């Protein structure tokens, strides 16, 4: 990034960090939580009003509607992630951040005014309806298995199917629904709630940072006007690729910030706690864990920056984002685990966010594709590249 861009980004990031540390962190003990301990919309709305007043709401999208580069976004989103509540407060959380990026790239001006604008303003949450229940044999890590159908009916499409693990569906106002027409995958923008989209249940899950949880959904005869299809029929998988790599990378950015904070707490604990005649940090077993954390965190920072640079070059970055997602999620899991271990029993309680970061990062290894799926995809690329080189 050039000097002007770097200075602007540094200023935005500094304001976001100050807001998260000074305003958001005290809310980590706020009791306004739902049945699986996720923050309620009331709590999120209160935080967003404070972010709006502080000038840090949706900081990665500028006043003229332009988006920071991926490298610039990385610096800002890492600061928002210093608290599990931070991305919600400043409107950089999943799935909204990825959905805003997608609509910013592909939506028509009318769609942007109706669906994107309230999201950017932090007044509407969104949900991305793609994954389907494994019990139905539907799409999970392999979206080509999609069973949800879209059938044209006059100037509407009629959608039927079931979806699973739909993050934030409960309470969302904007939905992006993926379904399969005779042409292939399609994307539709819908207003929520809609009586044709029914929440069957919201299971308790390991993670608890996202409002609305990860719902199981039934879609029964959902009628969507034809002009609410995003792009053309059959192009849905191509459009999904626009969102896919940046969304993977954004997860890395946010949880990298959370792991930095967890490590700060563990370092402080290790330098204050006495055991066996000296502070914990002076015991080699503890000191080495924290030293490894520094190594892993630096590797995460460099992988994120490398992948962001690839995306900024105009590449889809499919392989690079897979590599980064695997590397960062696995490294942050080691960091979070070390933080819990260093703090002993204190690391298992809600007295600090270390315990939550551990849970959230464990779930992150599944979000946007499990490690094994990404490795399989990379192995397939290695095979195909080798075959191409033999010709």
C-alpha cells in the first residue's frame, strides 16, 4: 500500500483498537446472552450505536462506499478481533462482512440500496443459506451436492429445500439463498423474516460468538421476484468464489486478533503467578509455550499478509486462501491451547476470554471448510498441475 493508504489504515486501525479495548472489552461480562451464550441483538445494537458515535462502525468500508484493500482490511479486522464482541460491535463480523463484500462486488444499484445499505449502516444482520443437512445428503463442504431447488414461475422463482448451520439466521433481516435451477446454482436476495423460511431449531454449538447461532432451516415454496436473483441463473458457484477466499481470510484476520489478546492475558498471568519458588514465566515448560505462541502468531501474520497481497493482485486466490486458512487455524489452535494450559484452572473459566477464544478457534478449524477438505483440494491441485506439466 502507498504512504497515504498506509497512514489512513493505521489511523483507522488505531481508532478501532482503542474502541475495542476501552469500550467493548468491559461488555464481555454483560449478561445479555441467548440460550447458547451468544450476545443478543439488544447487546449488539447497543455496541453498534457506541461504535457509530465513535466513528468506527464498518471501518473497512469508506464513506464513499469503496472497500479497503485486503492488506488494509487485515490490519483493521485484526484490531476488531481483540475481543470476541469486537467484530459485532464495529460490524466486521461473519457472515455480514463476507456478505457485504459479495454484494458490493456483484449487486445491482437497486439491490445495494435495498439490501446492502442497511448492512453497511449496521442496522441489519444477514445470513448466507448454502450448507444443507448431512442427514438429507445435501451440500456441506461439497456445494455441488446441493438439493435445494429453484423453479421459475412467471416473474418469480419458487424455492424449496432445507439448510443447516446457517449462521445468524435467527434475527437476520437480509438473506442470500443458494438453490439449484435447471441451469445450475443460483443466488437470491430475500428480506427476512419470511414465513416460507422456517427455523426448525438452533442447536447449541461449541462456539458462542455469533448472534442467532447456526440454525437448521426449512424453505417451503419461497417465492422470490426474478429481479432479486443475484446475477444470472446457473452462475451461483462462480459468484460464491468471489466471496469465498476473502471470507476465509477475514476469519483468519479476526481470530488472529482474538489469539493476540488471549496470549496477552496468558503472558500477564505467567509473569504474575508464583509457583515452586518463582514466577511461572521462569519455568522452562511455561516459557517455551509462550515462546512458541510468538512464533505461531508471527507466522499467522505473515500468511495473512501474503494471501491478502495475492487477492489484491486480482487473483481469486483459491489455493492461497486454502493454505492460509489451514495454516492460521491450526496455528491459532496451538496458541489458544497453550494459553489455556499456561493459566491452568483459570484458563478454563469465564473469568477471562481465553476459554472462549479456545472454543471459537476450535470451531474456526471447521468454518469455511475443515482442514482436511482444504488439504484434499490442494492435493488435487498438485496432481492436476503435475499432469498439465507432462503435456
